[in-house]
């Protein structure tokens, strides 16, 4: 386990979408190859959440625009002195390959999942607390009783058309997160505030602190300014309170 923990706050809706998709793809990738029925349930939940998130008609165009934006920005720094041309070229190749794959994808992303009657029945019941248990969905109960290799095979079959999107999301999120070098900052009595440069396309705020501090960062704000409050983590029934200690932390203002 890492000795540090990072908290993130997306500045715009497009970055928020990318982070949510990355989170769900991470859950899906972790649970899909595992054999227990409860693990297949977790993979199924992630798959259906991805499908639901992709039901917006503009998602595909949003991802394509983001890929095109990154390609244009990176292409513009080719002649900058000191740039690692080989690494830059590899990143551009990956971006362009993902862009081509998304352009070749017909219809809405995840449409085949939303039109699958079996998956649709699970999705409809999943909005009800406990609504996908055995007596509510006997077909799902039967599917979960199948051998692990059969469940895994079907899950892979349902997710294969999302592979291009998953690669694009992972690449874009990685580029944003690593676009800026972290700076050392100090939150006096657990509070920090900064105004953002309106000319800089800030996408994401990242705050990193040692895990051993027992604090978590609450980040809020928009494209003009943001604030960070460090609160004490508690397991009891008390509301978290802001620390009165000065907190040194690493701040990454991702502008890519």
C-alpha cells in the first residue's frame, strides 16, 4: 500500500466523465477475471454502470473531441527544445489509434449492452435496493450458478466492444494526471485557497498527503478558484472537523 494518498477534483464536466469511466473500468477489469459469483456480480454492476453512463447521446463525440484536443496540443509542441520526440511520437500514435477506433464504432457506445434483454432486466431491477437478488431475477441467479469460465467468457463478450473506449479513457486520464509537476504547498490551519489563471485550461486538481496524517482533503471550486480543506477522519458518529494544524501537501494543477 502506498504511503501517500491523492485526492482529486475535476474542474469541468468532461474531466468528471473521464474519471467516472476510469473508475468503473478499473472495477470491471479487477473483478471480471475472478471466479466467485459475488465477484461476477461486482463485474456485472460495473459493466451496467458503464452502459448507463454511456446512454447520453453525446458521450462518443465528447471523447472524440478530447482526443482531438490532445492531439492538437501535443502536435503543437513538436518543435519545442528539449522535448522527448520518441515519447511524444508514441503518445500521438496512441491517441490517433484510439481516435480512429472510436470513429469506426457504429452507433452509441454501449448500445448493444443496453439492448440485451438479459442485461436490461438486471439493469431495471438494480435501481431498487436488493432488487437483483435471486427471487427477483431467477435468470440472473441461474447465470451466476454457471461455471466460472462460462461467466467470465460471457462478461468478456459483452465488454469487447468497449475496449477502444477503455483504452482512450485510460490514456486521456493518464495524460491529464501527469501533465504538471507537483508543487509543495502549505495549508495553514488546514485551509488552502488559490485563484486559477483564466488563460490556462485547468482540467483537474490533485492533492497528495501522507496517509499517516489521518486526514482527508475536501476540494471544491471551479474554473476561477478552488479551496482545499483538510479534515480529520473519524470512525465514530461525529462529523469530520477541519484540523487546526498546518498541513504540508503536494498540489498538482493539471492544465493539459
